[in-house]
């Protein structure tokens, strides 16, 4: 959703992964004491009062110290890698279990909260970045450890579909993705309902009109550099041929869901969680065959018509394009015109559009356009209760998140059911 950075503070929660009109800010990274390894802007927020409160009130404050202790006992790179994979996987499973009501819920934050996972991961990443082992650790190997930790703690290496081919019989396999919180310099308390949905749905089986469906999920960072390096393709490439349906999910507009009909090949430059921006064509492999637009294959008509929850669901067909032969962007309410250049899809030109574009382009390049339903879902913005400008949670905030998560589940169920009717 393209909002101006001059929006009043009361409306800033409306900035979503769809946003994309602000110029990127910059900040110089600091270094851990005694090391020359730069700490990112994202990691430096961890020491503020709100993240520390969230970690304390969720019981996740022990994750980074536990990793640090285990790394301290590692005497080789291979052992260190085993440690970060083990601890990263454990963090993901711990967050999923908490969201799904398994085990004790330490602290008083509601179980559905996605923020403990985000802040605990950052603490673990910072430990790896500043770790000084007794053996030589070239920066390339440290980066490999960081990558392994990121992937494991985001569920990207824990995607487990039932065995068997995509036959349309038995348990359907559904892949859903979410995002980290973002725009944290505007309100560091922010939660992301797409990440909360990923935790609530991972590994669950839902009953649909077409029979049971198993959902596997993963969470992605709000960082341009990770997308440039191919994090989406690496995580989703092996899974899409196994899936019966996929939905990339992110936070969008206030008070509504959107099923995005079209995705565009353009980055608008809005700052990410590292306060960096990228503007230009989305970089992918084989750019010579890169289309300006991709499209959803989700059954959007049936999803919009279904009773899925209290928020309205829209079929969003709008795009912003530079028409063929033109020079200035034009908003098209009914989708792109032939030969046009992408500037934004209906939900914007930020990383929500980019994950949708990359996932649907990957679907098409795998030859699955006609057989694999998939596309992007924007959730409502998650809002705090009226008048809450300082507290990390409140009853309305929790209710809104629970309702959004439940509606994501219902949308997935409606999509699976509609796809089966189409096959039949």
C-alpha cells in the first residue's frame, strides 16, 4: 500500500509489506566489543526496552545465551555448524509449539505472538556474528553459519510434506509463507500477522470440502539483500513440485484481505529492516526471459465469495505500469496492458510483491502454471487497541491477530476446496 512517510503517527501501522514510496535511510553498523565484525542495524534494535520486554515476557530470552554457551564448547567449524542448525531448528519448533498450544507457555504474552521468534533469532544471530572461536574462522565461513542459523530458525529447512506425488488424491499439500515484523523504527512494538499465521499453521492438518490438507510454513526476512541472493528460490524451489497449492502471505491494508491478481517485476525502494532500499527490476536468474508480470493461479473468485471471517476479502486487480511507448507510470484498475513495464502491483512494490513475483515466476519456470494454484494474500494491518501507544500488547491487539490468523486458515481451506471442485 503506497503511503507517504509523512502519514500521522496514528496511521503508521498501516504501512505494510505492500508499502513503497519512501527514500531509503542509511545507518552505520556497530561492532561487537573486541571484534571487527559489523553488527547490522536490525540487530542493534535488540537492546531497546521493548524487544527485551518481549523476550522476558515470552520466556525466549534464554535462546541467545544457550546458543552462545554451546558455541563456546565448539572446537571445529563442523561442530559449530551442527550447533547453529540444532539451536536454530529448536527455536523454530519452540515458537511453533508455543503458537499451537503445546508445552508450557513461559511468560504472560499470548501464545499467538510472532515477535518472540523474531527477537530471539536476532539475539542468536548477533551471538554468531560476534563469536571468536579458538580456531580460524574466515568471514565466508561465519557467513555460512549465519545463513544456516537463519534458514533453520525460519522453518525453511523443516518443510515436510506427506510422501507421494501430486495426484490430487489423499492429503493435499499446502505451502504458506509469512514475514518478520518491519517498520520497527516507527513502532518497535510491531507484530506481523503473516508470521503469526505461519507459526499457527505449520504442520497442521485442516479439514476442507476436498478432504484433509497438510500445511507447511516458513518465514522470510524483510531484507532486500536476502531476496537478491535467492532466498525465496532456494527455499521454495524444491517444495513447489511437491505442493498442491501455495500462498505467500504478508500484511497489507487496514481492515481487509486482498487476493493479489498480478505481481510486477519492480522494486520500489522502501527501506527494509536494515534501513536500506533497492529500486529497479527484481533481479532473477535468466533475466533475458524475465516477464514484467506474473499472475495468481489461486481460485480468487471462490475465495472472495467464501465466508472466511470478519474481514472483507477483495479480488485486487489494480497495477501501476509504464504503458508500452510511454514514460510515466499509470494506475490500471483492471490489470496490466500489453507490453507495459511494471511499477507496482495492487499491493505495492515492496518485498510482499517480490516474494509473490518470485514464487509465481518459479512456478511458471517449473512448468506448473496450469497445475499448481498459487499466489499472494495480503492480510489486514494488525492494530493495537485505541489509545495504546506504549504497551507491547492489549486485548484488542491479541483479538485482531487471532482473527486474522483464523481467517488465513479459512482462506487456505476455501482455496483447497475450490481447487478440488475445479478438478472435479
